[in-house]
């Protein structure tokens, strides 16, 4: 069990640029989640995959955001035309089944300047 | 009303004391409850989970769940300065369907003073 891995750890980008983050879940976990966390707040749910299927997206996920999980393994989260309001910590978590323990990766801290 | 509510604190306790952190939730049908610890600038780390009414103990940590009153609490015995962090309460709400997504409170900041 190597844990959930996220890359990059930090990303600084200019407003209007596109960014992509990667998450490698715990290998036997079929559920993968993306959350976003801003300063002083708890993580907020963005989207959920069960294997390769994206089964739920939050209303927070505007059309500038897209997520994929090809082959049910790693996942990517892309933000197009970044805005300053996108600056946050993007967290990936995985779990084995509904209601089971979810484990988080180290997160990707995005700063849009 | 927020779905999961916590007092943001800070909660300050002396070293060696018991720290008591509380959380209330709105969805009566919620099934799974989790406590995460988050150090500044780091990601959340799962420290306790509880599914049934009552107490669950793990080392210095005790999670308490009361579904009738819709609250869950975390007790930290013999608090240490290294316990100073933000503690996040997370609930897998019944209304979330089969996704297993977690709804988080805003977290309570705990300060343990030597």
C-alpha cells in the first residue's frame, strides 16, 4: 500500500492558462474522489469515479473543469482558462467501497496569478 | 443550516488535558462518520471512523456517535503539543446515494499548550 499519490504538489499558473493534475489512487480502490479546499474551510466535493465511470459531479465543477479516469486507474483533473478564484488545494481521495474509509493524497496546491 | 457543523475554534487546552471536539450533522439517515486531522499546509489524515451509536476507542482517541441527537464527537486524552492541528468531521450522508462522497465541516482548530 503506497497510498494516494498526487502530482504536482504545487502549481503556479497565470490567469487564463490550462492546468492538469494527476492522482494515483491506492491500487485496489475502485472509488476515486476529487475535492477542493480553500483556506479555513473543509474540503468540498467536486466529482466521483467508480472504476472508469464518472458518476457524480458537483455544481461547483463548472464547464472549465473536466476529470477523467481512463481504465479505472489514475485520474486527471483539468482546469481550462484558470481564474484567480480557482486558487485552492485540490485533493484526491480513494476508497474501497461506499461508506468505507477514504484516504487522501498530499494534494496539489494551485495558485493562479 | 450547514450539512455538517463544527465550531471553528480555536480550542485551547493545556498539555495532558482532554480535548473535546464536537460535530453536528443534518441528514438523519447518515451512516458513516469520520474524523480527519489536518496539519497546516498538509492534506487530511484519517484518524477515526465510527458507524454505530456509542463509543469507539483507539489509543488516546475516542469517537462518540449519537444518531438520535445527530452529533459525533472526538475526545483526545492526554493531549500533546503534536496534536495541535485542525480536526475535520466528515459524514457520508444517506442523501448522497451510493457515491460515498463525504461532506465536511469547516474544521476545529485545536491548540495544545505546553
